C-alpha cells in the first residue's frame, strides 16, 4: 500500500471515529468533514463499517512508523520491544478510549476469523523475534506459527485487561505487562538447553563416551548370541586306572 493511500485511510478513519463518538457517523457527514468524495472513500474502503474497523490495524502500522525513527531500536531486548509496543498501544488507544471501549470487544475480542489487526500484531511479533540475535538456539524448537498466534492472543488479553483496569494509574496492567514480557524473554533467551547440548557433545568427545557406548552395545548384543559349545577331552590314562581298580576289587 502506497504511503499516500495509507495516510488517506488513516485520516478518514480518525474523522469517522470522531463522528462515531458524536453519533453522527454517515458517509455524507464524512465527506463534509474530510473533503473526500463518496467515490474516493469507497475506493479505499469496501463499506462503511470497514472504515471504523481499520482503526485497529492502523495502530500497528503507525507504531511501525514510530520505531523506524528510533535509531537503536534493534538493540532493545525482546522484553523491551514487547513492552514498548504494548505501552505505546495503550497510549494511542487512550486517545480514543471511548471508541475502543465501545468497539474492541465486538471487532477484535469476539472476532471469529482473523482480523487485520490480529494479522498485523502477529507479523510485528514475528519481526521482533526473527531479528533478535539473542534468541537461544533451543528456542527454535517452539518458536513458530503457534507461538506467534499464542502471543497475539495474549496481547489481545492485555488490551481487554487494560480496558477493565481500575487501579490507580492503571498500575495493575503495567505490572502485568512487565511480568509477561519479562517471562517471555526468560523463556526465549535461556541457554540452559543449549548448554546441555554442549555438555553432552563435550562428554562424548573428551571422555570417550562414544567408545563406551560401542562396548555397551556389544555387551547387550552378546545376550542374544548362542552360547558356544565346549568340548571336554577325557584322559584315557585315568579311565584305564579306574578299570584296573575295579578288577582288583
């Protein structure tokens, strides 16, 4: 999507939300507010409702534009990136809180199919993790489509919690976000499994573990081999002496 087209969509969505809050959202009113013709509006959006729904994916699009201006953003840890995204999202939604309170549940939380907002979140999270050089090698075993989908759901949950949080200064949602993002970092940065693999490889090479395993396998295999027959040689001299003794008796 071209930058100009994207900016026009965001402008129309912002104007539509203002009208929605005032209970005046109609296409004629939107044309008056923005100076766009109905034809121009429907070129960008398939229907009236999609104008309002675009607000949510536009949040992620706008966030991407913000972080592109941060020179050292790539140096942030994964928890810093995740929490930065979440806290920025809260700030942006706070500007349209009345609209978010009225639409988030029906547009996103209870959305049966994957919305554009959810796809944008998932794509952003994937970019965060695939570009982070501190992710442990062993984390590759579970970081995949299911992992990103789970994180996306967790972020939707945080937004819902943010809407319902009545603590002073919304301390609870900020603390919860910090704990969740911190846990995720510990999960994907942990080198314990990596070190376990290194230890195993070292043991095999230095202590000759591989040779010991060969001996062990040979030993186990011997259990299933036929026992060799042993021939017993009889001493003929002993037999003759025995016969002589019997005769003399």
